[in-house]
């Protein structure tokens, strides 16, 4: 009776000059001793005393391996040879194993190469393809080769996939190589733990199937760190954890190179070269703290004319990063996130800015804050749509550091958006060498939506720190649109960029504001796009009593005032009172009421909600923003309607209710 031939081990194949021994890397095995010990450990091959010593040192164990482990977590320094050796292992399992007795008709055993993205996975796949083609007996086994798959003639297929647990289901897996698993998502749509959970059943029908996670270490979180914490140094028959520095696995790397890198950045160097998990990195936000801030089922809040909103964007050129937007407001001591959006690349940045501008206008935001991305590009791009772009003075890390106590104290209400929570959860807090912490996303991940929310929180915090004008929009904004009565229309307009205008009437019941506009691009453009359309629709037959700002010099006024008179007609005058005095007149209106009815004497139409935002701010003469211009324009209306008096009861206003607009030199 003939004896069965014992299949070769992976060590036999490495020593065989017609199999793996033919590869240039194995012309000498002197520098591969640590990896030979690793291979003997994962295949339960007897070791020499020297190899056993390496095994015990790298695993922290007290006993030699007794059985073949099915899960192997290899933590190795950079340039240690881990991608090549894992590819060699995949080739050996694919070519020297017989899985047919475990497969159904039409089924194939899969050797999976998983990485965070396809580009990373292709590194290992290219090694696999190169090894198979370089070894002639193995090249003969290739039946079909595609861009990301190699089918062999023994019902085995080698496949490249991203680390998505949904893509694994339905496969029969004989081995899985998890490349650089420390840099996979530990939160988000496909966390690393979920990938492992999906892989284990996929390997359950093939005895001895292996999960080989191999990576440089990173932060003290994720599946790789969990495995190290639970299994390193444990004589576990099922899970093997191997940890070794670069020179242990690849002694060809110069010691001076490693020393230089350690000197440059000790924390990063210890992870990259000494294979130690970083102790300077922790999660910036706990999942529990974030979930406590999330309002379940709330994906967005509608715009309200009674609310003053703030907005922050994280712009992008449309190639690599998303374009993030966050809009919110403050209620008492709590910050509320109303809108959060992200436009994923690739996209046309001009089109995205146009969409963002429409959303901003819907929430009454004619200014938005963002980082210093691409210098002047966001400023000009948003100006095209009548939105002022203000550059944030704080860097992203400082915004995140300020957000941490806000989240931990549940002082912010977050929308139920999984992408946002995933981005925040992945942020890392790093202890700085100079004593100052920093926060950022891990390598190859993104935080565009999270950055926008952190910036918004900072804006709302700064807004809360400003003293109140005593203006409560809820008291002054009418429930319905206001329209002109049979009385003159007052218009206040500033002349310097940004240009703002306010349209109102002074009646016995007080001042009614119908509309407020603000724009960039010059006085003539403001008249054509804002004032003339409104007057054509609502102001026909009404006389204009206008007041233009003293925010430009006399020479500029001489060229600008004729534009007002020619395009809007009516009577136009400079203000009687200086800016600071006009401010007092505005503030006095906030508390005045009509006798007997106690209705506020200042009434704003919902169409003037932008003015409500301006009136609610702490304003001074140095404020050159859109809100400052609107406040100034309204002060001109008050100056014109209340001549020669900065404050006092409105009952002194004399208005003819049967006013004939033809008395004025020009009317609509």
C-alpha cells in the first residue's frame, strides 16, 4: 500500500530553490530568522532553541506553541517586512492547501486581502501577484487574473477588498490578511471590530482557516489594541499576538536611521520603529458623551424668522476632502445644531458654494465663518452670492479642544447624524511636547463635518459672551408679513461695502420694518437686485424719504447720492445725528410700547429677520460686518423718522395718515 506524500511546510518551500527559495529576497536567510520563527509559530512547526527564544520574547509567553492559532495579530515596526511575509503566507495557503472537500459545488475558497482602502490593499496584492508569477510551478496554477482577483486551478481565489464588513458576507474564507489594521476605522460605518465579527463565521467551515492581522501600532484603541491587551503574553491556543520592533524583524535597517527618527519625534518614533502603542493619543470624545448630546430622530431643524443663526464652513477644492457646513443658534445656555451637511468629492467647488449660499440665505445668514483654506478663494466665491466670508482666527485643534468640555457638559444639542458622530468619535487628542494638547483626525481619515460643528460651537460661544442689547426678536417680529400703509416709506442705506438697506414706515402704532437687505458689489447693484424689485411690488404710489449713511467721505457721497436720487427718486438727506447718538435712539425703541395695548412700538416683518439678527448683536461703530451695516442702516431710518431726537417716546411722531405721496418730488 503506497504511503501518502506529506505536503511541504512553508519553511520547506522557503528553503526549496524552485519554490519560494527562488525569490531574490530569500537568497540568504540570515536576516529572516525572526520571520522564520513567526511562520513556525503560526503553523505550529517545531522550533530550534534560538527560534523559541525569539518566539517567547516577541509573544511574551512562557510556553512554546502547542496548536495552530487561528487568529494572529502581528504588531511590527515600519519597514520590518510584514507586507511581503504576509503575502508569502497568503500564496502558501492558496497554493499548497486542498480545500475542495470543504466546498460545495460552484463554491471557491477565498484568500482575502483587506485594507482600509483599495490602494493600500493593492500593495499586498501586488506582492502576491509578483510571487506567483516569479515561481514557475505556482504561475502555472493561475487560471484567471483580474485587476483585483486571481483565480487558481484548485478552486481558490485571491481577492482584494476594503475593510467593509458588508462585503465579506457570503464568502467562504480560508485566510484573511488584515493589512495595517491599526489604521482602520474603529468607529463609523464599518468599524474594525465589525469586520472581525463578520470574518469569523466566514472562516468557520474550513478547519484551520486563519485571520492574520498585521500592522504598525497606532493609538490605544481599536481591534488591534484590544487583541494586544487581552491576549499578549497569554498562552492562548486560539489567538497569537506577536509584537516586535523593526530591527528585530529586519536587521538590515540602520540603527542610526531609527535613532534619528526617535530624536525627531519620540512618541511617533516609538510607534513607527519600536512597535509600541502611542501613549500620547487618546480619543477626544467618548461615545457616551456624544450620544448624550444627540437628539434622537432630529436630522435637521427648519429655519425660523425669530432666531438669529450662525454658520461655519470647512471649505474644500472638491478633490480629496468634503465641503462641510454647520448652522446653529443659541437658546439660553445651550448651543443647538440646526443643519449639518457635507458634500463628498469629487465636486465642482463653485456649484457647492452656490448650494451652501442658498442654505445660508434660507437661515438668514449673509455671513459665514471658515478656516483660511486657499487664501482668498472662499472670500471671492461666497461674495459672488452675496455672502461675506470671515476667516476664523482659531486653528482647528483649538476649536476641538474648546468643544470637548461643551460636549462633556451636554451644553450642545447635536443632530442624529451618524457621519458626524463617527467623525467626532475618531478624533484623537495628542499630548504635546511643549505641554499643550492638540486634536486632529487619524491619518487617511477625514473630519470636515466635525470641523464645521466645532467652529460653529465656537461662534455660538463667542456670541453668548457678548453683552445683550436687550432686544428679543420674539417680541418684535410680526406673525404675518407687513405691507406699507398710505404713508411715506423711509429707507436707510449705507454707502460703503457691505451695503445694507432697511425699508420702514413710521405710524401712530410705531415703526414697522418691511424688509432689510445686505449685499456686496456696489450701490447700483444693491439698488437693482434688492430695493427696486421690492418697491416695484409693494411701494407703488408711495413717496420715498431716504437717509444715506455717513460711512464714506464727502467726495464719495457726491458721486453716490446722485445714484440714489436717479434710481429711487424721493428726498434723500444725510443723517442729522452722529452714529453713536443714533445708536441710542435705536436701543430706546426696544423697550417702548404703545399706550393701553402695550404692543412693542418696533414691529419687524418676517422678511426683515436679517435685521433682527443685527439688532440682537452687541454693536459698535467699528463693526464693518453685514450685521453692523444693517444696524447702521436701521439707525438712519430712526434718524429720519425721529428728527433731531436720539431717544424718547414715539408718541411725539406726527404722521398724516391721509398722506398724499404726490407732495414729494418723486414717488413710486
